[in-house]
C-alpha cells in the first residue's frame, strides 16, 4: 500500500465517521466484518453480483478500490467502482460479508464468494450450496433470523 492509498483511506474513513456522527448513516462495526487485511467481500467486486454489474461474481482489482466507512472494496472495473460509490450501502454484502445462513445463530462463518443470492438489492453470501439452498427455502424467515443474529454480534441494524 503506497502513501497516497493510505492517505485516501484515512480521509474516507474520517468522512465516514463524520457521516455517522451527523446521523446520516447507521452506526458501523467494521471490526466485526469478514475482512482480509481490511478488504471486504473476499476481494470480489460487490457490484458484479448485481444485474448492473453482470450478475456474476468477479474478483476485484486492488488498483480499482474504494474505502467505504472503514471497509475497502476492490472492483473489476472503474465503472463498477463508480456504481458502488453512488450507493455503497446497496452493494455491501449483508451481515458484514459473513455467511447469511448461519448468521441466524449469531455465528461468523466464512463464505465462498461463488455462492450468493441477491434479494431486494441485498447481497447475501454463503459458505456453500447447501446453506444457500436452506436460506432460500424460507427467505423471509431466514432474513428475519439472520438480521437478529447480526444485530447481536455487531450492534448494527441490518441493511434495509
């Protein structure tokens, strides 16, 4: 990481803190997020999961990144990065990027970024195909339980 990247990270983190203090953003708990050296979404491009990003998970590029309130995201293209910046809370993975299914038990479980569901503009990642299927079998109940689990772990309200 070069000095410019570090300086930008500090600036974006500070501006995120100001947004929280002003009440425009919900409280965040990045210390509870599934991060690898500060990078979220397993270094995959979060926009790539959505129709506007191609609906297929793509590895991100460290040279095309953005820091959103203390979490760095990588993108496959500058266009996806700009899409993310226009509405970052829409594209962030639910539950800090942990497995959406086991979050119902307030458990942080790793994910395989190939297993996902986008429901109502909310990216859900999963450990494997079996738990993705179990979550999808009763989406309303799964979301309600996982929302509660995430609140217990992080103190954050789940995304709308």
